């Protein structure tokens, strides 16, 4: 007498067969998305190079010039505000005066030869920021300014193209300054060492370096009520959010075009839906943006810890550049209450 399988057994067997026959979705979707994401990077980089002059017309006067890199040594700078000394060929700023320390050099050069400037320093803290000043032969009485972007205890390369439209013609004076933040800490009493200043001509390598440093070193939060933090500082060349969105859109377009081509040429049916690939591309775009931010999230954490951790309320208020951002009047009679 033969055994008769029960209904539950048959249903379980059919369910197992259906599951075994269902093709995987997310693993192939992730692989396909990774492939088109990498191709999208190549497409965007090639397109950026081809359209560089249209995207950044301000660089046109600085391109195609036969200029060699120059280095201005620290000895060429004299300190006109604050106190300091020379040490082993470097200029050390030891004290601020009225919240400033100014180092001046009379070095002359043509601005169009050097769209990028690198100020090599050590010892900059969250309690101060760097500034570059210059004067031109055409308007010697006018002083032009551009803030330097901090990277830990140093500053990044700066694209002078975005500093001021006055950066043209012969430069007759280049000045490096350090300014105390509004809380009047004067770099917290720490010395700042100027090693040298590099004048850098235009090159694709310098452009790539500028973009990477812009992305890795955005401004820290200002301590306002909303803790707003820009994805990049105001003089940055390319916004990473725009690149991330463009990567996702380009990747989806490439995936669609690849599917259409394989279907028309070979009659192949895609293993996974385009929607799954698009969702994976969004995941890669988010990961790209988030990885960029971990570098300066750590910097924000250190900045916050130095300004507020373990301090009484009154001192925390004094250390906040928004609530007490004034040298002469910090509303001291209200400090315990706001």
C-alpha cells in the first residue's frame, strides 16, 4: 500500500521549488550598479575636462602660460603686526596684536602665471584663521583679501581665481595674515610657523588637488541655532553634492542604454529590473558623499571638544563665536543667563 503525502507537505515542496527558481535580485543589481557607477566616473571626468573652460571661465586667463613654480621662503616675509622670530629658516608667530599677526613680502610676480597659492604653515588652531592679502601695481593703495581654508593645523591650497577679480596683472606685495576668531583667543596662545609660500601655475594636477582639498576640508559649523554646515566652502570649485547626483543620474542612463543595446543586438533580457539598479546607484552615491564627510566630522568633534568639553557655562559662552563673538563687549553681565 503506497503512502499518500499530506496537503501541507505538497504546499511546502511547491514553495521550496518556487523559491529555488526565483532569480537573485540585489547581488547582481549591486554588481551592475558598481560597474556603471565606475563608468559614470570616467564619463563625468572626461566631460569635465572637455568642458572645463565653460564650467570655469575664470581660469581662462591663467591657462596656457609658460610659468615655472616659485617658492617664497619664510625669510622673505617681515612681521609688521604681532611678534615673532626666525627659527631655522622659518618664521614663527608667537603673539598677536589686537587679534592679528601680519607677515608681509615685497615679492613681485604676474598674477595670471599663478592661479594657485599654497601657504605652508604649522600650528594653526580652531581659535584663528589664515588670510592672504595682495596689492597690485595698477591699484597699489587697494588691499585685496581672501580667507585661507583650514586643514587641521595647516591650510589648503587656495584658488586665487575665486578670491577677487582684482587678482590680475602685476602683484607687488603678498601678505599672509592670521586673525583671531571672534572669541579673542589669539590662536589659544599657540605659535604658528610659516615655512614658505608656493606660487603654482595652472595644471590639471593642481585642479584635481584643489577639488580634493575642497571636498575634504569644508568649513566647520558656526555654532548657530541650526548648526548649518555647507558641503564645501564658498570659494570651492565643484560641489560634491552635485557630483553625487550626477553620478547617480549618469549611472542610471548608462544602465538603461546598456540594456537597450544588449536587447537589440543579442536579444538578451536583463536579469534584474532597472529600478533595483537605480536604487543601488543611490546607495553608492550616498556612500560617496558620506565618506567625504567623515574627515571633517572628526575635525568638528575635536573643535567642539576643545571649545566646550568640561568647561563651566560661562566659559562655554565665551568660547562660542556666535554668542560671544566680540572682542570688547561680551555682555558679561548676562553671561550666566543666556
